[in-house]
C-alpha cells in the first residue's frame, strides 16, 4: 500500500450537495493528520486538522478511523468556491507525507 | 505579517545552469522544507531542516542542495539544472516537524 492514497476524482457535484472524500494511510503509527486545500496553481493551505474524536468546522467535518487507517472529509452544502483539490496529509516519523489530492468541481 | 516569502515566482533555465530559489519566513519557525509538485505525482519532499545548521534529505534530494545558516532562510540550490527538474517548487515552514505547514506561493521552474 502506498503511504497516503486518495481517489484523484474529479468529483463533480451540484451546488448544495454533500460530498465526502476518503484517504487511506499505511503507517499505523502515524499521529497527526490534516486536510489541505489547493486551488489551481496556488500553494496548499491548511483546511483543518483531524483529531481522533473527529472535528467540525462549519460545513466541513473530518473524521479519523485508526482501525481501518483512513481519514475522511465531509463537505455539506457545497459552494462554487469549494472547487479545488483536497490534499490528505499524514505525519510520518518526522515529516509530512501528502496524498496526490482529490479534485472537487462544484457546478451551478 | 509576510509569512513565507518565496522568490522568484517564475524562472526559465537552460540545461546545465545553476540557480538558487530563495525562501524566508518571519514566524520564527524551526522547521522548513522544500517540495516539488508535478502533475500526477503530488507534493514530494526534497530537503528539510529542523533548525539552523541542520538539514536532511527528503524523498527526492538528487540534484539539489540546501543550507540553513539562519532560522529565517532556507535556500534551495540547483547545481546543474536538468529538464527533469521542470516543476513547481514550494517552500514551507512550521513551528516544528509534523505540525501544520505554511507554504510560500511557489516557483514555476522550466528547464529547457
């Protein structure tokens, strides 16, 4: 299994839809998990950290399943401005490993 | 608050030329790193530093050198540019390794 795997998409959804992305990781000892957002030709920006108990930030919910070694990101009530690539990030021994990203396209 | 400042934004080199990508941060972050991003490959770690005077190799270090003489600066040197080094380069920093990263705006490098 690759270190961090994501479905590249694209996920095409209409405005207002709910969409979920999953990400699997191979290192069972990983302790820190993040979701980053990257707009076309821009730098990645932190969307949210992922905590063991799960966490929510407005329309975004992140969850961690250690037993199955995956994290998820749920976006409710999708907006046009949510169109971007979402990167799953996992902490290794001392560095962060990025997934290749999942592209989301929200249409009117 | 400037955050992470990366220069230049664009660069075109000929094969065999050398150049330095500059990266500076004003957040007093101990950890700094360089990534390259290629289509279909995601972000790959080139080199990183956990503090002034300390550097280490990442996943794809060949053809690149780094140094960390101050906490603020972490330049990336291409010794002899090759077409395979055509990519988008991002510098990033964080308070410590494994913490959330703050990225510079990127450098689009083309090697002809």
